[in-house]
C-alpha cells in the first residue's frame, strides 16, 4: 500500500529499440599548444562556441562545452610549460558536420 503524499517510483525502464539499434555518434577531436594561459584559452573557447551559434555554452574552470543542434563540443585547456595544451572534441550524428565544427573550433584557437 502506498503512503499518502509519497510519489510512486516508476519501474526500471527498458532501453528503447532506437537507443539500442542506432549508430553511436561520430566523434572528432583535435589538440594544439597555444602560447596564452589556460584562463585565456577557456575565455576564447566560450567566444568561439558562441560565435559558431552553440547554445547553452558553459564554462567550468578551464573547461568549456556547448550544444549546436544534435552536436556537442567540449574544449579543455591545461597549463603546459609556458603555454597551454588545448583539447577540443565534437560529437554528433552527421560525420561531415562534426568534422567541420571540429576544424573550425581548432582553427579559431590561434
């Protein structure tokens, strides 16, 4: 018997056939060393994703991520010697779009 005011917990849901049978997303990544600080790198990452019309752009320390349609991009900036090592990745369903977005992000990290 359910106590009044206590929500009913749903039964464990089985994954849908679409989730099981669909292809995994395409993932393209790139990296480079830049001469500026990780903080500046993350600031530039926010500007780059916003300029490319990504929405929900979030910065957490020196990590930046956002979404564009069905694509998700992430930029991680790590101190390396006198500069910064930048790792950028884009995942999404259409390989050409994922590749183009990755190329554009890495190119703009000059």
